């Protein structure tokens, strides 16, 4: 279960990065 939580956190971070990139463009 712990591993799944870590994966979710990583996915969230990736989404945030994508949003930032879009804003820059």
C-alpha cells in the first residue's frame, strides 16, 4: 500500500510540472 501512495505522489508532481510548462508557453 505504501508503494502505491508514493506512485500517486510522483504522478501528482509530474502533472504540476506539466501545468507549469504550459503556463510558460
